């Protein structure tokens, strides 16, 4: 039989298609492509057939099951549907592309890569698909391959704004912010109506320390797309960092008008309101707090730490966030030969005048350098000064990695063959916990900065004690636990207290009245504690409440809340920021520190105890609600740990009206301070090192990781 020409074959295939004989039509189109892979007509007609089959399949779907990847639930539905569809219609470009989109949303990056590759085989001329594949490579840490995809996209379409945006994202991750800005501006040149380009430009301008320019970029993103929730959320978070909380709340509320069920925006709004003690505005959203990040799309776990005290919820929230942020990755932890010393690497942004540094300084100074080689990797802002000098003196190696991309940091750290990597940030502000997903060291430990599980497969251990993680809470941590005796929290017994403090009158306090003090950050204060504190002010004549002035919005709101409870606003006194040694000295002006519930005082509780001020706390369920109890047990004052609001209030009132008992508590702290376990820095360091050495021995012996209990009798 004479072989048909391409034109004849196309004609016959179309005839079969019109008759509904789709399989015959597809076979003919495919025969053309087998001989002439670049034939545009055959490709186009084959794709039309595939689309027709896809549409026919979609028409049978219920109306409420539209294919989308906007939420995780949508993505799961789309993934299930397209996984089946590509088997019956393997030539459907749309199906493969949607499968890639859904897989990426679900963190299934390997499946996303395969789907996009298949789609590119069907349409190698698509710049859009090259961009999508490049994004998957970027999220897999395969930066160079991602860049090649973006360059390929630009070779297909030299004015492709999305490719320039993606290059900007890569350079931002590499820490090359000025170059990232140029790529974003190039994208805007070719697509000035792009909301995405202006959003990304705003983010890099914020990182460059140009918040006003960032606000302008986000506002332009909104003008380009008034329905852009991303622009509104970025605008809100930028306003918040500038202490413009009213504008931040307005931006988040506008975002929620567009998407009332958006979990991460609700979390942003709750967090913003918490920072200014605006309990009325957040009341509506707090009723939903338990479900945010647990029965919804992911939210940033730290934003919920002071409003939801459930250990189980915090675990579920972190688990959802980790899964969606890091995806499913192979175990990338390296293995090194043993050295003469165990090599420890501390990673964080707070190696300056910061609460973390105030706590960890004694540990760094006391490390046994004959057993441990200390590396510090800082990605924070460095301004020099005494703290920087201290770090340089008390570690073996210091590296500023603030301007370096993830893969550059990874190469650097691997060249040092670190044995144990400590993450000091977790899910707190300015964290780079994503570095740990690539495997910085054979052993990776969450420590100090984030009081809870990060629920990520790449984190091996968390440092804790049997108070902050009791047997009841153990199930809500994915990490193995290194239990230290006494308390998990380090302290520096050489912290200076200024020799002279301001007087009570200079601090705005009554010379003779009782001073209740809570220097916790404002986001930790809820109406629950405040109700009790106001009743105490009413019961104890002449008393005042001494709080930290974190921002003017919180100050105004707290005074208004006091007035609602018939307490004169002037009975709340606010303390401004002063240097750390002066802060510790003025603590002595307080009579009693009264703690917050869902998120306790942490460093601040140690500050109070170091200054000789007793602390009353109520122990809760989650880690951050149990820290003050851990500290009090470690100074021999377990009697100040209560387990109910009624007991908390009763104990505080008793101490406020019993000067002799309160004096005995202060004498205990002041007289025995250097002998108390909490402030025995050398003792803590030896316990800490024993835990690390055991974790390293388990690894070296090829044993399965397990919980570790450090006993002081063993060393």
C-alpha cells in the first residue's frame, strides 16, 4: 500500500476525529510525529484531541470539584484526578502540567519534576513549562539546573518576565540582593502590569533595608492586581516591622475580605493584634485559632505560640508547616571520619546584644575546647562591639554567612566537616532553618531559640528537660530528646548587673507601693492574665503594674483595658529600653515578677531570678508554657509554680501581703545564687557536653537515634 503523505494523513486523522473515532485519529497524528517530531500541525491536532478527552472527563465531575491547586485540599483533589487522567490520556499537555502543579503544591517535588518533564516533551517550545521545571529544581536545591531552565525559557521568549522573576528569586536566595533587584526590574520592564514582579521586588527591597521603597512596590502590585492577597499580606508584614500596626491590621483585614478562609492571613492578623494587645480586634479570629495550621493550610507556627497553648496543636501545626515548606526529601545528612575533637557548629542570627546571646555566652566561654571544636555561623546583622569580640574570643572559628546563598553555605560547612549542627532559631524571625534540610552535619539539633518541635525529618534532637517536655508532652515532638538535668536553659553566671540603678521615683514607681512586674514582650500578654493583674491592683492598695514599653499601640491599649476594669491607667507604669546591665539592675526595684500563661517568660524569667526577684508562674501544656516552671525548679523555688489561675492569683496576693515570706524568697535567690543549678554555668556546660557526646557516640556506633537522659553522676 502506498504510504500517505503528511497532508493526506492529517486529513484522514481529522476525518476519524469528526466521526468520533478518536483512537484512530490519535494513532495517525502520532505516526506523523514519529517520522517528523517537530511537525506543528500534528502536535496541535493531537493536543486538541487530548484536550477534548480531558474536557469530556471534566464534564462528568461534580460542579464543586473544579481543578485547582490554591489550597492543599484542592491540590490533593487535582493530584488524584490528574494521576489517573494521564494514564488514560498520556498525550494531554494540560493534564501533565496540572499534575506537576499539584505535586509541587503537595511537596512531591520528584513527581512534579517528572510531570513537567513529560509536559515539556509534549511541548518543548513552552517557556512557561521551563519556568515551572526551574522552580522545582530551585526547591530541590538544584540551583544551577534551575537557572538553565530559566535561561532556556528566555531563549524561547526573550521578553519572558516570569523567567526574569525566577532569576531574581535565585539571586535573592544566593544573597545577591542588588542583582536580584535588577532582574525584578527587568521583568517589570517587559511586563509593567505584573503584580508578581512588584511583589518580589518589594520583598528584596525590604531585605535591602529600604522599607519605604518596599511599601511602594507592594502598593504598585496592588494597583496591578487589586485582588492580590500576596501583595496585601506583604504590605501588612512590612508595616508591622515598621511598628505601623494600624496599617498592618488594615492590610490583613482587606486580604481576608478577598479570601475569608485564608489561614495564613488569619495567623498574621492574630499575631499583629497580639503584639499590640488588641484583644477586641482579634477576638473573632481567636475562636478559630486551634484549627489554624492543624485543620487548615499551613501557618507560621511561631505566630500561634502565644494564643494556642496546646502541645498537640503546636506539633500538628509545625508538622503541616514543615511538610509544605520543605517537602519530602531524601536524608541528605553527610558522614565524616571522626576527628580528634567533636566539631560543633552553632547557626543563628543573634550573636549580638540579644536574649539568646545573653543566655548562651557562658556556655560558649565554658566549652571544653580539648574535647570540642567550636564553629559559629552567623547570618545576622553585625555591628561589631563587645559582643562580636566576645564571640571571636570564645569560639575556634567564626563565619559571617549573612550574604551567602544556601548552596554556598552548604559547601562551606561541608568543607569544615561539622559533626553536630545546632539551629538556634527554629521558626522564629530571621531564621534560616531551611539550611538544615540539605544536611549540614551528621547530627542536627534544635536548641534554645524556638521552644517547640520543628517537626521536620531533618532535625534529629532537641535539647530539653523533664519539665518542659514531660512524659505527657513527649508524643508531640518528632525529634529525639536530649534531657538535661535541672533545666534545659543555659545561663551566664558572669552577667553584669550595673552597680547603680535608677531610683523608684526615677523609674516612675511609687517609693512604698508594691510593684508587680512583667517585662515579657507584649504579644505574650492576654486578657486572662490581665484580668487577674487588675484584680490584684484593686486588692493591694497603692500597688502598680510595671510593664515593658514594647510599642505605643500596646501601651495605649493596655491603659484602655485597665480603665475598662475600673483601674486608673496611671497605675500601669511602662519601662523603656535600657542596656542589659542597667535592665538587670532596675529589676531589683520590683517586688514580684508575675508571669504570662500560654507563653511564659523565658530569658526574662532568668533575668528576674538573676536579679533576685521571685517569679510566680502557672505551668501549661506546651513547651513555652512550662519554661518558667523549669527555671524555678532549677533555683529551688518549685513552691512558686502553680497549676491553675485561681492558685496563681491566690499565691501572688499572698506574697504581696506577706513581706516576711517574700523577703525569704529574695534572700534565697540573692544568697545562694552562684550555687543554684540554674546559674552554675560550668555544671550546665558539662551536662550539655555529655548529652552531645552521647548523641555522637550513638551516631559513630551506627546505632538508631534515641532519647538521651544526661545524669550528673556520670561525669
